[in-house]
C-alpha cells in the first residue's frame, strides 16, 4: 500500500508521479487512500515510521546530562593517573579486527560501498584492537610507555538484553610498553578510584591470570589446541552455571568425568584472603609451570595494590574469570556490582602482550581495561546514583515585554561572560506568568525578571527558585547576587 501525502515543497514533479502511478498499476494491487490533484508546487512522499534499530537507544537530555557528567568523572580520574587522549575511526579494515582468523566468532557489523572495490570494512567491536594498530602503524612516533585513554562507540551483533546493547560506548585506558606488573596493579587501582568517584560503594574487582587458566591443559590433561575453546566456555559460567559449562565441555569438547571434577574443584576454589588464595592456587596447580608463572605475577600485583592502598575487600582472586577475547596473555580482571550482579561486569580488561605483533611488529607488552559506559549508566540509574536534569543552565532571563528585549539580551550575555550559564527565554509565551511557569517546569535554580518597570529603575528582580525568595537588585550587581544564591 502506498500512501500519498501533500506538502508544499517542490520535490516530486507531477509528471514523475504520473509515471510512477501508471507503472505501479501494472504490477501492484493498490489500496487508493488519497490521490489529490497535485500542482507544480506540491510534493508527494511516502510516510516512514520513526523507530530505533534493535539493540540501539537514544539518550534524551534528561539522561544525557547525567551521562555526560559520568563521562567527565571517568575522564578526570584517568587523567589523574597520567593517561592522555587518543581517537581512532569507527570503521576499520575487517582483517584488522579479526586478525585474519578464519574461526573468528564475534558477531561484527560489516560495511562497504555498493559495487566498490575497496578493502572490506567493519565497525570496531572494541577500542583495544584499533589501539594495537596505531602502535604498530606509527612505531617510534608513539613514545613508550604510552598511557592513553579513549572514549568512543563500538558495535557488536549480540542479542540485546538488559544493560546490553548492540551499539554502546566504551571508555578505555591502556599502558603500552611496560611489562611490569605494577602497570597491571595501577590499572586495578584506577578502576577502584573510578568506581569510588562515581558513587559506587558495593563493588568487587575480580582478578585472575590467563597463564593459570592456560595451565589447566597441563594440570587436567587436555590438548592445548582446544584451550581457547575451553576458556570461552568457562567465561560463560556466570551466565549458564556449572551444569551448562559441564554439558558443553563433555559434549563439544569430549571432557571426561575426571576432567570435569578436576575443573570444578579449580573453579570452586575460594580463600579468605589474597595471600591464602595465592598459596592455595600454588598448591592446587603444582603440576603446571605455566600456572606457577601466573601465580608469581598475581603475587606482584598483590604487593603493589597493598602499596597503592586499594582496600583488600574491594578486590579478590577469582579463578573463574577468563575474559572472552582471545588476545589476553596474562592477568585479567573484571568489576561487578554486588548490589546489581545481573548487570554484569562494568569494567573488564587484562594484559595482552602479543596483540601488536599481529601487525608484523615485535611483541609489545600492554595492559588495559574498558569501562562499559552504557551498562554502568543503567546500573547508576537503578541504584539511584543518577540525578535526572533537563537543563544545564543555572539562570533563565525572562523576556515578556518587547521594549526590554535588548536589555534582556545584554544582561544574559553579561552573565555568561561572568561565568554563569544563562538562557534567554525564546519561546512563544508572551506573559510573565507563562514564562515563569516554563521556568518552574524546567527547574531553573534562578530566574531573572526584567520588564518595563525594572528597566525604568535600572534594576532586575532575582528569584531564587529553591527558597521562593525574590529580591530587587541593581543591574550592575546582578552577577554578584546570582553567584551568592548559587553558592548556597
């Protein structure tokens, strides 16, 4: 069914429309809703339903304002640790993202020009792979250690669910060029400080080492060739539980009952303190030298975190933390909210010393973490840590009498030059009552009333919307009085 709608924009000429209708009559069964006599100055177009693509979302001002505040808080913490900003394109050559791996499993969004012969392109699924490309591409121009942060949108073709979208923002921080475990500990300390700055109090940073997980092949006795697949299954433990994990391992990967029992003993391991955990894992994985190396690295991280004053109750060693991406080579970590565990991890990352070498470069040590901004915002909203606001201005100058327009415009500009964010009313309401009602609805902290009577006395009425008090102030003192009201 085609619906024709009139408009007064010269877009489709009548001859074009006649041809369209005549051709359509021969091929389609029409339901004729309305076919007007169209003049040369009229337009015809098809209506389109405004809707979002699956897994996407809009952020209107009342959400975007606190969200921007959250991003500013994260940026401030990252910069306090000495990290500098970087930006890269949303589109990358597909081979860059997949590493040329024919078994690459992540669902990515591919893109390209119709009929074009350019490289196959895809939307980035994280910010770490583009960072590795930058380091490999620019070589010595990127001085090391290179401590960078980056905020940007990424895209994954996952099934949308609560707190998980197909398009979302990541806020990454990485140290490139340092093999010291102090760099890993600094990232964990940064996560702790960021969570605290955002207002979270009940959270836990879980830490493991992929070398310990890789040592499972030696300890339990399975081929190292299937180790990546085993780790992918283990990484789903929180989602599908032990029964789901054991079903996948016994079916797809042919694990025996003895191997499953040994793995469950490993995953169930818990200890009262970090020191007890390290000693216990060292004994549990005594048959694997690979695992022992990972345990020594965790011990170094523990010592650094103690020196950095990261509280022992805010991080723990958890052997079930695997992280799904295949490029991690050492310590891995993720952060969960104990008040909202269903949200999933809000920070995740680890060490990836071999990622840069994909691009023909020598191995470059690297460690970093990514903040799941959209998921974090969902959690902050659920936990009451988000104060919804529809405005960013501190002051609204009302303009209800035409003779005072220039004076109102000048006063608003003067307030802005004095560092006070100020809006001038520009709506259709022409009365003081109507404009004041608008200001009340939008929750401006301060409203300035400047009409003919105020103009004649060179004053303005300043209304404190929180206390409902109003005072008359000389025009030259308006900024000082507004600052006093806002400072309370």
